[in-house]
C-alpha cells in the first residue's frame, strides 16, 4: 500500500497567495494614511490645550495665554501670576503629566506630520482668555472675528469670538 503524500493542493496555494496579496494591499493603503492621522491627532491636541487654557482661566479666575510660535513650530501655555497680576508677570504653566513646562513642540515623533503654518488671532500670534473665559488677542482686546490657526495639510482651527469654542475645519 502506498503512503499518501503530504502537501498542499494547487487550489490551496493559490488561495493563500490571494489572501496574502489582499492583506499586503490593505496594509500599504493604511500606512499611507498615517501622516493624515498624526496631523489630526496634533490638531485635536491643540484644540484640547485651548480648551484647557479657557477652563483654567475660568476655574482660577485669572488670565491664561497660549503663545504660538510658527518659526519654532511650538506653542506655550502661560498662567497669570496671582501674586503679581498682568501679562508681563505671567509664568509658564506646568504640564500636569510631566510636571515640566507646558511647551508643546510639533515635530516630536508623535506630531512629526504636523506643523504650524500661520496664526491670526486678532492679528496676533497669541490667544488670551480673561478670567471669565472670553477669548482675546495678545493685547487684551476681545476677538471680533474668528481666530485662525493654520496647520499644514489644509487643517484650520477656528476660535469662535464670544465663546472661545474651537472647531476644526
């Protein structure tokens, strides 16, 4: 009696090859979207930090600022010094996670696909929230037109006058 040979049939080999081809195509398409995903995550991080600044201003009943720097591709969160009020005496906030200065650099490994291209908040690169949470420019004037933060990849964050609501366009 002859032993049955072990192996795969031609149909089984073709099916495995087709399945591997489909998986490879799916993975390559997904990897192409990684920069878009990173850009969206970075935009949402900026939106969250703007909301944090507004909430801190309301909770502490003191002014807060977010200073954007297009050249350095970063932004910094500042808090008003309760012992010495005013913009001139503001201090950099502490990051609640790292306990270091609240300076966010876009271009770190997590945000490598994102960069600031232009900032226009009442004609200035800073967003201030007064003690009631109203958005102002760096000169302390309430913004009357939407503040715009332009990111690469056609992402724009818009800050609504009166409320400070942030929307991604």
